[in-house]
């Protein structure tokens, strides 16, 4: 039999129909739904008199719009947001799908809730009307974002019309140096390959440095596969994956678990399988990084200086000029001298328990810089509860951070958590696009430890100085 | 879905790389529960100041490009968020075709679901089309999906590639869900065999 990649294997096990030209119907095992990209899809079903094909495989949770302030039970959403969340309440009920409403302690960011509840398992196909669905690839699940028309298609048929992507391998060899995290890996890969480097591919991340990561870290890496342009990111399941899944509410139990695990153990890339593109990075070469511009590929080690447009070629010269102007940065300035106004810790990239532990470790017994706004938004109600139990919440609060309720928050600022014009933020989120965190807001993407360090000094800071 | 067959119209030049979907339609407009009405907010933060006044320099505010039906842009167009509000806004504005060297995957797929034709051409050819678009309203470009050609106002012709199935659906204005439901037996058969092979799912 031909040697196959992990992606090949999952793909092969989900083709429900293949046309002569290679167009396939790919069967979807889990469909995650949130309030922003789904109302038009449910409306489409209603208009056509269609049902949800597999309500048991469909899981919904509101996250993008919901306020994260402690008083949110009393309202706090503007009219439009409230309508969108209420539409999800109604659609979940009418169509009989699994639902975690805002009032449920399990509510949170859809990509954190899915794995946490055991909905996401190795070897599955997982989709959601959200580009960061790539997160679930950390389990060895083929997971990617889709548009609203495709959301409707999956609701109605439990399949997607797809053509197979190409295989790309990203290998991170050896060990990471102290202070370097999963976020630094994933940003460094994008810095190397560019935001279109993965276009047309599904990436499999492998190598010792990836194996060494926890499941939380692996989710951070796969989460940003989309920022590198890839359809999806994948990491082969191993003992850490099984340990994470075991005992989760929707993970299989007993004999079903045994059967599942036996199948999961076949999910790896065979020796000699073909990759169309290979990128190898030495773990020891990765430094704690920050973004300086308005594209996630604008990545540099914290020890570097702000680049000049002349450092680039082609269309990137104009883009760099525009970015520097938008970011209010002067070429040649050391990145560690860039002063910030705000720190945001959270999002589907870095809103898990390990992220909060890493930030708290730096903040313990210290205070955020005077006048700086700092907030922590746990990725789910359960992450929040665990952080409180572990004493992390107290560390954040004592340091001067706001301790919020779960949601997407300032990552995309569809809710009240936003940057104001010119406000500069060290953020653990995934996108530094113009206006992403608020009109004319300035975003520097960093790891949780780097965000915490920046909160203490009031400028972009090398976390290694605090360790 | 609306058909796309051929189009002759004004092309607006946007020589920027990595135009992301947050730029195309900022998040504050994603709160709608409808697909329509987003055209007025297309490229909102580049197009209007904080008071809602038009920024005269922005291409779609210039008199010659207000009725543009084609957009010519830099590489990796539509990167970022999966929001289908981006193609909805583009279409609602009146643009039916985008030409760029490359696209982000999800945006590219979303276009075809909405009767928009995204054309990928090599950078050198996009450069020629960009120059043509910069000539303004009198320089009208022609896009022919059946023939898979773009013709500049000077009559220069470029051929483009498009997936045969996607082309077919766009030319006929076919509804994907209807097509897939026609294969309901295959889906049922798959579900039966998968529930034996992987019952825990």
C-alpha cells in the first residue's frame, strides 16, 4: 500500500462521494457553530424547509459578541449583539443542536469549548464558520474554517464539497530555549513562510519541539495555521492527546474508548509518505518574538529593531510603509523600547489554562506599570474556574489586571472590549490587522509570558529578563 | 445563486498586498443577521472618516470608480477571517469580479458561493491590468468566464484557470445544497459504514 500522510488518512476515511474530476463530498464529524456566522445559514434552512441533518454532531456556543465584564448577566450587549445571540438561542432550540448559552459555566470561545468538552477527537473532520477552527488540528483532527454558505451546506447535508489540498510538513527540530513558547513557534513559522506560504496546503507540524508541547501549546500552534494561509494544521495524536481526551464529557468510554484509541494509533504519517513542501526550523533558533506591523508575517525577535520599508521587496515595500505609518513606528527603533498602553491576555490562541499559568508566573507578586490597562479573559468558564482554584486569578488581580468572564473579547473587538484610536496593545491574540482590535488600534502579537512582561514594564519586553 | 457569465465594466485598482477581510468589512458590521445591505460599508475604515464622511482619496470614492464592477488587487487577497460578509459586501457594492495574483483559501471559496468570480493571474499580468484599471472609467475591462479570458481596454487578452466544477456552478447559478442532496444515498451509505468503523463518533 502507498505510504500516506496523516492528512491523506483522515481525508480517505471521510470521502462520502468522489466525482470524476476529484471533487469530493467530505463527511463532517463535528460542526461547531457561533452566533456571528450562522444566522443567515439557519435562515436559509428555514426558507428551504430543510432540517439539520445531524443535530447530534452540531454544537453551538455564543462567543464573539458576548461582553466579558462581570455584570454581563444584567445585559450590557447592544441591540444588534443581543439579537444575534438570541438568534443563536432560538436556532439551537428550534433545530435541536447541542448548546452552551451565555449563562452556562461551560460557555467560552468555541475552539476552547470543543476540545474541553471532548467533542474534538483525533481523526475527526471538524468545521466551524470561523477561520481559527484550525485549532482542533492539535488533536490530529482535520479542522478548518468555512463561510456561512458552507455552514448552511454542512447543516443541511453534514458534508462539504471539497478538493483535496496538498501536503506540507513543518518540522521544528530539537529543543526550545527557555522563554520560547508555542506562540513563538507559530509566529516564527509564519515569519518564515509568509501569510500565503501555506495557501493550498494542509500543514502537518512535527519534530521534537512539537512533540514536547502540551496539548494547549499544540492548539496554539495549529490555531495560527490559517495565518500562514494553510487550510488546516495537524499534529499526529500521541499519549498526551489520549490523556487529554480521556474522561472528557463527550469522549468515548469503556470499550468504545478502547476501539477509538486503537484507531487513533494508526493516525500518523507513514515512512516515505510524500510532502509537496517541507519547511524545517531548528527549535534552538526560535527566539521570543513580537509582530511590528499589520500582518502576522511581520515577525521579529524582541531583540531586533523596527525594520525599514527598504528591507523588503515587491509589494511588501508599500505594505511595510503603510504598516509603519499605521503602527506609528520609526525604523531603527529597538522593539524593546516601544511603549504600550494596554495588555490583552486571552483568545482562542492563548486563552487556555497553561497560558494563564505562564503569564501568572511572570506577574506573581508584581504590579502592572502605572496607568497601563491590563485584562485577562479566560477562554472558557471552566478555564476561569480552574484558574481561580489554582490561585492564578488572585495573582492577576493583585498585579492590577482585570479578571474577566469568557469570550472572544478584544481579539476581534466585536464586543465592548476594544482599543481606542492610537492605543497600543501587547496582545496574545492572533491578528494584528488594521482596526482588528478597534479603529486605529495598534496590535503587537506576543506570547502570554511576553504580554505579562510588557504589562510590568509598560513596553515590549523580553520575557527572559523576568525569568 | 446568481449566475456569472461575462462582464464588461469599470475596474478599480487597489495595489495593496494582503488585503484582509477585516479591511473588506470591519467587525462592527458582522452583527447583521442578513446577507444584504453591506455594500455601503465595504472597506469602511479606508473609505470613511470617523464622522462617516467619505475620504476622497480612497479609490471607490473617486468619481470614476464609484460604479466599479471589477476590483484589481495585490497578492493574498481576502486573508484572515472566514466571514462571508466580505464577499456579501463586495457583491452588494456591485463588484462581481476580483483579479489578483493569489487569494486566501476560504475567501476564494466564499466568492463562488455568491456569484462572484475571483480570478488569479501571474503578478506581471495583474500589473498590466492594474495599469489598465488606473486609466479610469473610460477604460472598461471584459471578463468572460466561458472563454476564461480577461480583456484589457486596449484589447490585450489574458487567459485564466478556474476549477471546472466551480465554473460550471457559477455559469449555471447552481445551488450547492441542492446538488449535494441529490447524492443523499451516498451520504447515507457513508454514514452506515462509518458508524460501524468508528462508532464513537
